[in-house]
């Protein structure tokens, strides 16, 4: 079972799962939902990586005040176990 399938099986809205994973960009709410954590926890992960100047933190892009995530990068980050 792929990472995508295993994550999708845990989501509450399975019928929309293929649409969800076909999105090319996720927002922070989407990442929190996939990881099963709060949005605040995602901010904590990002903050910790930034403070420690780590390059292996949760991959994201920032445009203005908004954060964007690419699904493949997030899933690869999960696979690495970081």
C-alpha cells in the first residue's frame, strides 16, 4: 500500500480522497488533516525547523503571509521519517 493510499484510508471523507490528492497545492489545513494533527502543531513543526535552521524540515513555500505545500514533497517527508 502506498503512502497516499494509507493516508487516504484514514481520512473521514474517502469519497473525495482522489480529488484531495490530485490537488497540486495544499494549504496548512490540508497538511494538518493528512497528518492527523492540529494546525497549531504544523506551525510548531515549521517554527522549530526555522529556529534550528534545518533544511530537512517540513517542505513548504511562503508567499506573503500564506503557506503552500506540495503533496508529493509532504508525502516524501513523511516517508523519510523526519
